[in-house]
C-alpha cells in the first residue's frame, strides 16, 4: 500500500483532517458535503501524486442519494505531522477527464 495513502486514511479515520474553504465552496456549488468527500477519499484511489507539494489527488465514488452515485476528485495534503488538509474537492469535468475520471484527457493538437 502507498505509504501516503495509509497516512491519509489513518488521519481521516481518526478525525484529524481540515477541510479548506476551496473544498467547501465547490461542495456548496456542486451539491455534495463533507461525508461525500470523506467517502471518496476512504473508498477511492490515488490517481495523481504531487510529491514536491506533499499532495495527492483521489478519485472516489460517493452516493449523493440512494439512486445517484458520482465520482469526486479530492486533493489532500499530508505535509502536516498531525492533520490531513483537504485542499479542494470537485466533480470532475467530463471534457477534461476520461470515463471513469481516473486519467486526464489528452489535449488535441492544433
């Protein structure tokens, strides 16, 4: 298991996480909440790593309602020794991401 994944999961399960305002703004605008963000991180997988920033991008599925399940992207920073910071969370744009949204689409050359 990825050591960063293990650290992030342990801290989130222990309630040692902070959700930044950027993630809250997306949640309010796009109709998801804190529980959806946590579910996406705990059940999702790391699809991109940014070691120089000590951040990772998760993609995970969450249930908005009994009949509606969506993918969420969540950027987590693990640089702090105690907390994981949830930097942002958003519903991936299907124009920018393949289906399922685990990889960015390649840009078309002009």
